[in-house]
C-alpha cells in the first residue's frame, strides 16, 4: 500500500527476471541501457533537455561531427559542451571528446572555475 495525501493505493509489482535475463543475454541490452542512463544522470530538467537535444542533433548529423564540433567550440553553455563531451565519449570519438574537454577548460577559466550547475 502506498499513501498519497489522504488516499491509499494498492500497487502490484511484477518482476519477470527470467524473461529479462533472456532478453539481455541475446541483445546485450544492459550495457546500452547503462550508457543512456549515465548520459541522462542529471535530475535537473533543464540539463536533461539540453542533453536530449544534443543527442537528437548528433543523430540527425548521421555521423558528421563537423557542425557539432563547431558548435562546441563556440558555445558559452557549459551544460551543452558537457553533453557533447559525454556523447563523444559514449560513441568512442576520443579526439572530439578531447576537443570538448579543452573547451570546458576555457569555459571554467572564464567562469572562475565553475563548470556547470551540478558543480555549484
């Protein structure tokens, strides 16, 4: 039973472990799930929206990172550059990840060491 305000709700949770284990065994779903879970780790809705938009932009670029990296080098939005860095890391784009880390270092100096809202 769960009480919300003055109402009590009866809830049922069904766990189908065998089916989930079988799916994971054949699809390697858990590692993929963990990549996205880590990427969207922030509970801040603004940061989640920035990360969602960056992911959509990367998807629509079809692997052409030139415009995305131009955006990273000119952006003043630390959360956006962090999202770009993290998605480059997820995709194994180490050179691009290094470029975004250099941009974050510049932004940290410009912002007196504050990297993002999560670091405040």
